């Protein structure tokens, strides 16, 4: 028989409202706000006039009650459902079939994440919160050993979570390996370590490390160097308010108020090169997948979702909902298709919605840039026409989804440039054109 003690309900409701409230308020200015890690570059962007990303609107759940904390991988979404009657359950939703199922729990479950067929979540109990993993295919449960563990993030066979068992004032971050059944601490200090996020394949974990909750924080990362062995390092210095880091295993994204307002920052984990997206107003909840960064940006009083394409350095608007703020958003790019899930105020409660879209192509812009580069060389008309015709034929093939033919025309282009090097083209001109064409071939995935 399931027990639903009042103290657990109170704890659960406080957690739910606190979680939503923390994402809706404008982050406070920190008394420690000061320049921290050196930013390699700054990209100035404007939300006003940003082109609209073509999307298809989708409803995940709009039942009576609060639907919050959505997470997405490919066509699967997990979220927390609070029915306002003291019951909180974890749902997993198939965006293709529309099937919506409930993870079997004790009806005081919250804070889930999803990876493949597995859903990790927190189950609140009298003796302390536990982290559980439900396999939607086998319908089996795995319980992470230990109590007072919560807020899991799952990627592949790795589950990262907050461990509150040592001290309620200094939670630590640890991981559980589903293959070996072992728990490994990633932090062990007197600081506040929380909000872990795991990369899709489980080889990177990022989190906030703060001197106090939300104050004087740094972003930390643990990277798997050999199977089961993680090396931990700081991605930013401990200063200011770095919030909610997220990673796809290649890039880490986070917000920081070091410039005086909350901006999105990202860095490549392999190099540590950091980029700031300088955007007017406050930004929050950055997530990354497939070289696309989604985040929420406040326009006057409300937040809308935007997407920044790292490849093209273009900013796209995703939502435009005056008087309504999207929150708790997350992006995933799977097989060339993107999806963003988010919570949004509905009829007296929060719903979970989504938008799906095709990953923006950068090839058209790259071909235009290559043609402009040729134009700047003032080449003989015959040479220009011959090269441009090959690029135009490649573009036509791309528009027809004939990648193989497009790659052939681009190869013909580079071959002609090589043949004309030192003749109709200088060596430097030929090199620039060949390098640009090869970049396009890489974007197309040419062999």
C-alpha cells in the first residue's frame, strides 16, 4: 500500500513551487559580480529583428494541473505532473505517436530526465529522497544506492545527481554507472555543488559550484578520460552568478552576470575558448545540441525563446508571446531535426509545449560567401563563369536533396581551382577558394 504522509506532500509542493519560482524570477545582481574568466570573443546580437525560425507547434501536455521540468531526447519527452491534489508523477511522452505514460512510482516523484529508453527521477520518501531509473522498454526500475539524493541527469549509462547526505548546506555531485552499479563522487568539499547536467553519451558532467546557494559561483566540468575515470576542472572562476550549465559533450553553455547583466556564454571543452553572446536584457536557461544554443531572453517584462546557430553566428526567434513567458526550455537535435520543449502558463497552471524544426542549413550562406569571395578577386569572366556554374549546380542539387551530386560539383570546383593555381588564379586565391569549398563539403558531409 502506498503511503502519502502530509510531511512528504509539503516537502514535494515546496520543491515544485521553488523550482518554478527560481526559473521565473529575474536573477539578482550579485555583490561579487566582477570579470572572471577571460572571454576569447564577444558576439553582439539583437533580438529585435531576428529572423523567425520556421517551426511546428506541438502540445506535450495541457491537462489540469502543473506540468513542469520537461526534458527531451529525439522524440521522447519526460516531465513532472502535479495534479494539485497532492500527487506528483513522472510522465514520458512519445512525440510521434502521442502516447503519454506514467512512470510507476510512489506518487511523490519529480525532477526527471530522459536518455533513450531510460527515465531518471527523484522519488521523495520519509527517510530521504532517492534517485531511480525506469526503463520504458523493459518496464524495470533501478535504484541508486543511498538516501538524500535528488535532481538526476542521465546520459547513456551515467546518471549524475545531487548528494545531500553529507550536509544540507553543502550538497555534492556524484555519478552512478548503470553498467557497473557503482557510485563515484565528482566533488568533495565544503561548497555548494548542485544542478548537474550530463552529456547525451555520459562522458561529460557540468554543474554549479558556489560558496553559497546561487552566490559566488563557478561552472565545473568532469570529463571522462578513460572508461569510468573522470577528470574535474573549473570552466570559470568562482565569482559572480554562473547559472544552470548545460553540455552536449563538446560545448558547455551557461549564463553569467559578469558584464552587469545576464548573458549567455559558451566554450568548447577541448580548447576552453569562451564566447560571450552580448544581447540586450537578461538571458536564462541556455541549452545546446547540434551546434544550436537555445535560451530564453526577456523583452521588456516577458521571456521568449531564441536559438543561436554557432556555425553561422545567426540568431533566430522561436517564440513571440507577449505577456507570457516560456520557461524551463531545452533543445535537442536528432537526425537533422530539432525540438525545443518548455513550460508555459496555461489556464491557471503550467503546460508543457514544444516546437519542432529542421536544423538551419548553413550551406546557402557559405556558397553566397564563396561567390562574393570570387567576385572580390576580379577574375577573367571566363574563369568566373566556369567556377560559378559549378557552385550554382551544387546549390541546385542541394535544393533537390541530392547531396552526392552537390559534392561532385564542389569537387569539380576545387579541381579547377587547383588546375588554375598560378595561372588564372594566384596561389593564395586558389587556396582560399579551395578551403572555402572544402568547408561547404564538410557541412554537407561529403566523403
